[in-house]
């Protein structure tokens, strides 16, 4: 399960590029169900184990009390003192162990749940509100960049693209060539709509991609 999540998140661009979100989510859900079934089986095992363990533990306590009660004169103790010491010791040990386990579990849950909650409540900077699906026309499949300015969110003061204009007609193969860092990958990211440009428009089939239905577009 963790492998699927790690693989999908680390390659989220590839998943998005092939519109494979639903299939990836289904794979994760299926694997999660398998993990759940394994966990349930494990829970049954440990329940039986601890039941047996506790039963033997209490039987052992009874045996100890019985043994000491038969020899209490050698230790100058009465049976009440022996029973009290045994029960107090057992109670303290059980509660101390339970408290340690609970603190450890709470710490793990708090650390992971905080990061998950932060990811959930963080607003998406790219809003998918479009619902248009352009009909077949002469411009279908064409891509056009108009006066595009772009900077990555982590480095907004560094412009990667500055007033870029590109017109790619339908059924044409175009290669983006340039030195490292000139913006080739950034243009592809904008076309895939991993980001939105700061200024300008990116048109697909003559329509701004921000107005397109996201599932249809991918």
C-alpha cells in the first residue's frame, strides 16, 4: 500500500498526464482493503493470544498466592499482606505498560495526522472550475501560448518564461530545443496544467485551458 502511494505521489505528474487518477485510486483502495483484511486477521490472533496470556497470568498469580499462603510463616507475612502486595504490584505494572504504549501510539498518530490534515486543508493553487468541451473544428488539437509569463510558486521572484508566444497547429510535431533552464519543461508543465501562468493565456483548440473540463482535457 505504501509503495503504491509513494510511487503515485512521487510521479504525480505522470499520473496526471495520463489521466490515471481514478485507476490509481482504485489500486490504492484495493490494496488498502487487503491490508485491512490482514490487520483484522492479525487482530483476531492477538486477541486470542492475549486472552490465553491473561488467563495463564492470573492462574499463575493464584498459584503464587496459594504457594505463599502455605509458607507464610517462614516469611512472617499473613495471607492478606501477600495478596495486597501481589495485586498492587500487578496493577502498577499493567497501568505503567498501558500508559507507555498509549503515549507512543498517540505520538505516532499525531505526527502523521497533522501532515495529512495540513495537506487536505491547503487550498489548491490551480482551480479546476472549467466545464467546456470544444466541438470538433479546424482548431481542434491546436495549442497556442499567448504572452505567457510564468514563475514557479517556490521562486516567484524568478521568471522562467517571459512574454512567450508559441503557435502549434493541429497535426504538427514540434520540438522545444534550448539550453538547460530555458523553460522547456515549464512549457510542458503549463500545457499539462500542472501550473497556471502568471500572465497570458494558453489555448487548446482555440479555448483557454482554464475554461476546459479537466477530465476531458486530459
